[in-house]
């Protein structure tokens, strides 16, 4: 029987956050654990096909190939509402006015 590891899947909205702990076989990928977590049931608006993922804040390039280690926390990222560069420009313009 394969060894198992403990991992977490996390997703957050401004008004609701959820962390799901799972025990999965060694060799499980980021994408597999996200699907296994059932997090889509908690957040029906979440479209995993469009989502970006990370492990402890470090982006994952290929969620299907990235293998998890014991204790990893998979984070599901929301899409950006505004380009970060544009947000800085907007803040600078607002600060200059006032």
C-alpha cells in the first residue's frame, strides 16, 4: 500500500475563506488534490479550469505535473481585477491630487 501524506487546499474570497485538509497518496499532483478536495462545492463560482495555483505562495506552472510533499498547502488564486501596474498608477495619481 502506498504511503500517504497530509496536505491542505485553500481558497479565499473577501467574505469567505476555506482550508480543507486531506490525506492523499504520495505522488499526488496539485490538480488531483484540488479536484479531490471538493472545494468547488463550497465555491460554485470557482472554475478550476481557469484557476491558477500555488504552494505556500509560490506559483505552480504545471498543476498536473507538480507533485505534493507532506504538509504542503495548495492555494487557489482568484483572477486579478486590475493590472498591478495600473493600480500603482491610480494610487500615485490619487496621492498627487490630494
